C-alpha cells in the first residue's frame, strides 16, 4: 500500500491512545508529587525555603532542552505549572504557621463578636456625601468626621484621629476609583468591612432655576462618568469636576450663577435646592462599593472575603503562574486590578479580592506561599461584604 492509499485515521482509536497516555501521565504526576512531599520534609528539617529559583530555572531549561524542538515552549509552560503546583503542595505539607498566619489568628481571637454600632468615622467630603450614607449603613450611630481629600481619610486612620474610614473603591458603571487604589499602596491600613450602596444621582440647582438656564454642571469625576449619557444631551453646558458630590451641591447653594450639581437626592433638602432631574445615571442599577478601613486588623465572625496587594516579576507568564495558585486551591478570585508602579516603566502592582473564609486552610496555604515569594506582598484584611 503506497502513501496515497493509507488507511484513514480513526478518531476513536486516537482518543483511546490519548486516554492511555493520560493514565500514564497521571500516575507519573502523582509519583512526582509524592517525591515533592519528601523534598518538603527535607526542607523542613534543613530550614530551607520552599522556593528555590535557581533550581527551578535550571529544571525548566533542562526539560525544554530534552523536548522535541516543536514542543520546547509548550514543555516549559507545562513544567512551569507543575512547579507551581509542587510548591503549593509543599507549603500544604509544611503547614502555614507564618508570622502573617499568627497575625490573622490573633486578629480573629481579639476581634469582638459583633461589628460596633457606634464609632468615630472619617469620610471624604461634607454632609450629604455618599460616603456618609455608606457610613450610616455600616454603623447605627457613626460620629462622622469630614475630610477634604481621600488621602486625608487614610492619614486620619494612621494618626488614630478616627477608628474607621469609609472610602469608595469601585462603581458598577464607571469602574474602579483609581485614586483609591493608588493611595492604598502608600498607606498602612486593614479592610474590616465592605458595602455595596445603590447610587441615585439627581440634578440639583438653586430654587427657581430652570433646566434650560443651566450653564455649568459640577460634581465628582465618578458621578460625571456615571451620568455621561445625560451630560451628552446638554453639550453646550460646561462640566466641572469637584472633590465630592455633596461638596458640589453645597457649592451650588452658595453660588450666584445658573449652576447645577449632580448629587444625591438627600442633598436637595440638605442644601435647600430644587430637583431639576432625577434618575440620571446611565444605568438603572448603579452601585458603588465602599470599604471600611482601620489601623489594625479586625476579623469578625463570618468574614469570607480577603484583599491582597502583590507585585510580580515583569516576565512572560508571571501572572499566569500566580493565578495557577488560586486554581489549585479552589479559591474564587472576584477582583483583579492593576495599577502602574511610579518610576518603573510598564511594571504593575496588582490588587486581588478573593473569596475564602478567614479560617480556611486553603487561604492559609495561599498566604503562606505568597508572602515569602514576592517582592511586595501585603495582606489588606479579611472581612464581610454587605450587599
């Protein structure tokens, strides 16, 4: 039989061959992981770190070299993931009694059973701000202290001027509040609770002002983004950013021109303004996520969400290898935000939100892996998020 008369390939036969090879691969993988357990015990006895970058780099070069040329890159990727899983297994075998684990245990033991009803709380803006409304949802009797800038709220917590601070971090329409993420890398704090708050923007102006007479609309940048479609209907009106929606409403109340503010409905009564238009958000379901921060970690009963900051090497596959850790431990990653690192071209700092109970062994193993293997690693807290 010549080449042109070869028997057609049988898909069923090919799949059976793949199944046979997969059976061998799984057996060999299990054997390799068992040996990794022995390596972990040796490292425990010798006081060695789990991660050995020199050994791992040499191993990847070796397997790529012995692989057929067409498969070298695939082989390197496969073994990169195998090494990541091996490290995770070794950490699990060794346990996770790191200083961070001890800190989390202390916080869990020392935190009261119930979240406080009353506290001194720092908020950016002035009376009527959405941050104030979020604070009133989080606490029954908050003693709200107003600060001009978001950075001031972080500073108030560090200086213990207030026990807690409430800050907007993400909106369902306009996305992340990037200023907050940038400030998070500069300040020391812990997230102790989070809240998703419905946002209903309105257009407010001084008594007797007509919509057609408005020459300028003022508000916070995020509110302007959330009402972009409404603003597009008034292209000849000047749009000006201000520090806060409530600050914008107060500015309108004190102004003498035909100025309007995009702010919450409560600001109309608070600053004696007319409601010219309501429900002007682009989305009917417009929500902002707020975080409540403190100087020290507080982990309340039922806390099941954790936030982290990580810097990873600026190398191909670095993020992919990191995400493999979450998958191996079956931890659900709900948020991944990247922000550029100043003075480091095209390098990024990553912010992670993940779901795992505070006492979860998987979370303990993950934190033990991450805290010893990255240039920058920060645990931002484990907390409950109120919907």
